[in-house]
């Protein structure tokens, strides 16, 4: 029971921190990660908040799990429901960074917080994020997970940019740094389980660990 409580607390802390990271990066105006370029572009083109589009996109992506026979975990459902709410909350709370130095401080903080949050979420071991489940499900159909991940992220990045989302140095910095940061934080934050558990249903590929860096999304 105590172990499950810790996992639940860590899961929700990870989602809250991930929402903070999204808000910091969006507020910096120096470039979002690919999915948030899309969410921001949808917000600017069609209205609703960025957080609302995070929820909508997550729910729609989960519909794509059905033909792939993916099974969501508790963490997957919490991700879809809560991540957008946390992002909107922190976008409302954060002050405008103003000058360029403060915007860079927001960006660097966003990347660091995002790496730590990803380690929290994955380390809780309660299910992949909806976007990661789609990626691993498609990869299980015989394609390299690197090719699938790159294809999905380039597609959403291009769509988001065309819709008016912000692409910039922050987009590149996040892409370069999030993997190494996650590999630093994940071993520290992984909750030990009392007994071995099966791999994710529907195509988890343990030999290709690079996909772990986006299981929180």
C-alpha cells in the first residue's frame, strides 16, 4: 500500500511539474517542443486554451490506440485528464518574463523541469503517456521506433508551425537535452516494484530505450 501511495504521489507530482515545464517554455516564446507547437497552433487558430488542446489531443491520440490494441494504465488516463489543466494553471500563474535574459531563464528552467518531470512520471511505472503509446504501438508493426518517433514529431511540428505555433531555439534545445536529462533522473526516481511486472501491452520495446524519454507525453 505504501509503495502504491508513493507511486501515485510521484505520478501526480510528475504531471504537475510537466505542466509547469510546458508553461515555462511557452511563456519564454523561444520555441516549444513539437507537440506544444501543435497545441499552441491549434489554440491560436481555433480558440480554447493550450491546456484544453493538450487534453483534446491526448484523448484523440488514445482513440488511435484501439486498432493498435494498446491498453492504457492509470498514469495514461491521469495524463490525458490532468496535464492540460496543470499547463493552463501555470500559464495563468507565471508572470510575463519580459526581457530576453528572463525568457532564456524560463527556457532553461523548462528543459530542466521537463527532464525531472519525465523521470518522475516514468519512474512511477503506472502507464505510458498517450502519445508514447501510439508511438510504440506503431513501432510494434515492424518499423524502427526511432523512425516512428521522428516521423510523428516532425508531422506534429510541421502542422503546429503552419497553424501558428512557436518554433525556435527552444524547440532544438528541448529535443537535444530531454533525453540525457531523463537518463540522469530516471534511475533515481524509479520506484522499486515488489515483483517483476510485465512490459507494456501492445508493443513496448525494451531493447530500444530511447522511447522512454517521451513516455510522459
